[in-house]
C-alpha cells in the first residue's frame, strides 16, 4: 500500500498551510449531529498551529449540494462554529463548502489553483474523502508540496490491518443509504470476507434481484412502515413479504438476533452503514443491535466506519469498545477492496530510511 509522507516531515514554521479535512458531518436541524470527524481533524490543525504555521486554512465539502437552496442547508457555518469551540486561534481560516464550486467534483485544475493560491503547503487529512478525485483532494496535491495529516496516516495504519492476513472469520456488515456507491465495492469485497451481512437500504435494494455473485446474509424480517416518516404506521413483516407500497425502514428482531450472532463469532469485523433509518428512534433498533454486537465481541479486531454507524456507536457510549472508529465510510470500503485512493496516491510516498 502506498504510504504517503507525513506532515511531521514538513517544516511548517512561517508557512501558510492548506488543510483538506473531511468535516462532512451529519447535520440535524442545522446543527452538527455528530462531531466525530471534527474532533478527529483537530490533532493536525493544532499541531500545525503549535509548530508555528502563519496561517492554517481548512477546507471541506459538506453534503451533496445540488440546488441553490442547498447552499443554505449545507453552509459550512455550523461546522466552523463547532470547530472554533475547540480551536481558539485567529490563524485558523475556514473556507466555505468546497462543493459550492462546480470545479470541486470535476477535479478542476482552475479551482485547485484558487485553493493553492497564496499557500505554501498542502496537507490532506480527509481520509473520508480520499476515494474522491476532487479538486481539494487530488488536483491541489499536485500544485503544492503535499503531505498526509495525522488522521489520514492513522486511518491507513488501522484499515491496512484488514488488507493483510486477518484473523478469521472476517465478517463484513454493510448498510446505509449510498447504495449505488457501495454495491460495486461490495461486489469486489465478497471474496475477502468470510461472511457478508447486508441490512438497511442496501438490503431493500437487493430484495428482488442481487447483482452480487457471492452469498450474502440478508434480513429475514424488517420493520415495515406505511410511509417514509418518523411516526408512520409500522409493523414487523417478513423480508420477502412487505405489504405493497410499504417500506422496510429497519431490520426486524429476528434479523437483529441473527446478525448479532454472526458478529459475535467473528475475529475481524468491518461494519459500515446503518441497518435502518437510525435517526428515527422507532427504526433505530437494528443499528443499535449491530453496534452492541460489535462492541461486545472483545476478541475481534473491529473497525466501524461511516458517519451513521459511528454516530450509533457514540450515542450508545460504546466507542471505547471498538478497536478503531473510522472516519471513512466509502473510503474504507474502497481501500479494503484494494483500490488506490486518489487522495492518497496524489501525495508523495514516505521515504524509507
Ligand atoms: C462521506 O461521508 O462518505 C465522505 O465525506 C464523502 O462524501 P461523498 O460520498 O458525498 O463524496
Ligand atoms: Mg457518509
């Protein structure tokens, strides 16, 4: 695996540094709902300031803004406010959501130049976005001397463990909403894990037809709701017999027990993505059951990644009982798939001494 050089090797005193962090945190009613990614970004920022950088400019995307209205919804302000609760330093500059620029997702050189302009060094600490070849994660790394931040480095260290010889059984639990993104990845991952468990929206997608060419443990029952609403009429239904027009918004009790049992036998675990609409109390039990099962398996090396899974673990107070809480969702899956992450590949390799 390509190990990028660490910012520790850089001379940052007197420098203006651009940091790409992944501050793409879940929001609820305009507020930060889980600050894991913000807290995880702090060590690099604080270190740069302590080492005497003249200016530390941090940038991140937030959400997937598409319309003009989304500009208000995904403004960086609440994230910046949260960040500034931890860092009281005028040398810290926070840029607006990078995805408000069309050039960001296009990996556009002109936008990358805008980011690089007037800055001396680039530090990528955005592991969660390292699978995206975007202007702030990729193009800009070719315009300034580029280094990996502490978080990026640590993530590669911990997730790298899953790439080598792992203790088996290796159980992969997948869920969450970004189904289009993740199915392709899962397809490639099938051979690496001994058991692949699928819940959440992904399982809903696989009900009628699966593109996966390996066996997958699917729910046997779901909590079906009449509408996509927090207080919709709901009842437990067989996975393959959900009333027409109803939606499976969580895995059912039987599936919870079955998934938990699989997880309890694992020696290596990667869990990515919630089992249902976890942010709505009535549809959160499946995700909680998986979180508990992962935490209770103290003999396994367990990695939990992705915003919502991490949030579940945090809300249940189980963070200490998981081996590594990853700030990467899709990024950890792609890394595990054996793919080169563009944000990582763009940083020169660490020199071997
Ligand atoms: C994530 O939350 O997975 C990362 O921040 C990347 O976000 P994206 O899937 O919208 O590119
Ligand atoms: Mg995510």
